[in-house]
C-alpha cells in the first residue's frame, strides 16, 4: 500500500474509532458530528478511488512502455536474423563474383544469378517487416479487409488453412482497430511458431452490445498451468485487451488446440 493510501485509510479508521468510542460509553453521537464524519469518510473514499485509478494508469503506462521496448528488441532480433544475414550473404557472393569474373566467366554468371536471388529474398523480407509494422490496407480499407488480406498471405506462406467468419463490426475507434489487428497478428505468429496446426478459424461477431474476436487453431495446445512470464506474445495480447477495457479467455490443453476469445463493448 502506498503512503498516500495508508494515510487515507487511517482517516477512515479514525472516524470508525470515534463512533465506536461513543457506542462503548453508551452515548449517542451528536447528529452534526455524525454528519461531519460521514462527509469526511465520503471524501476520503473518493480520494482513495482517484488515487487507485491514477496508480492503475501508471502501472498500465509502464506495461505499455515495457511492451514497446520488448517489441523493439523483437524487431532488432528479426532484422538481425533475417535481412541482415541475407545482406551479409549478398556481400559475400558479390565479393566472390568479383573474383570469378576475373578467373572464369561461366562461374561468374551463375554467381551473379545467386546474388540476384539473395537480393530479392532480402527485399521481400524487408517488405514483410514493413507490412507487419504498419499494413497500409488497415488505414485505407479498415479492419476486416486487413485481416482478410493478412490471412491469405499467411495461408500462402505456411500452407495452414484459414477459415474467416467475419461480420462487419460497427465503426470502431482507430486505436481499437489497431489493437485487434495486432492481436490477430500476434496470434498467427504464435500459431506459426509453436502450434503445428493445420487449420485456424478467425471469427469476429457482435452479440447485443458486445463484440467477440476469436482465434482458434487445431494445433498441439499447451498447459494453462505454465509460467507465462516469458511469453511476451500472450502478455501483449492481454495488455491490449486491458487498454480496450475488454477481457480475454484462453481455452487450451496439451494436444487439444487453442482458443483465444477477446470480448469488449462495441459502443
């Protein structure tokens, strides 16, 4: 408990102590004093609520900063393991090409073709990172078209079947659309890396005033008793739902696939 909270709790306790003291002596608390104590307690409780809200905002802000820093680390690692390695290979083959150009023209021609292939691979990876960072279709056309296009690209790259059950949602704030799309991206990333799934179902539907966004796969699943402290993907999904004042439920078990259900108000 913070020092501020402790002091306010002491005020509430003191008010109750005054009432208890009068009761123990068989005396009735004067009406004006009782009104003042009620007023003091009401103001104190309001102050406590405000402090708790501020503390929650501060904690959430720190979580956001931590998540951003972790995302930067992930990007740096992906760039190092992907395009950076390809560019290093490209340089190596260019140097080899220079040598072969002098010694043997036929070998140089083959090496030049390999250089082209490496250059194209590096370019495609960089374009992939750009799409991951900020898909233009999300800005231009909205959430459902962005999910549809990303899902089709995921299917082509992985061979994993994707079934889309997407209702057009009501007009959503831009921040909500971005958070939902990031949750979708992170879920597919986890499925690609860890699930061994062959099918994924993505569902977006409205029930009364609530929106439900579900990502379901038929992969290997995992134990909910596991320690998630290092699972930044799931932690990030939970934090994004907290930002939208929503909730998340994960249904899974070893060998039973995984179902992630996000729920929030559509208003």
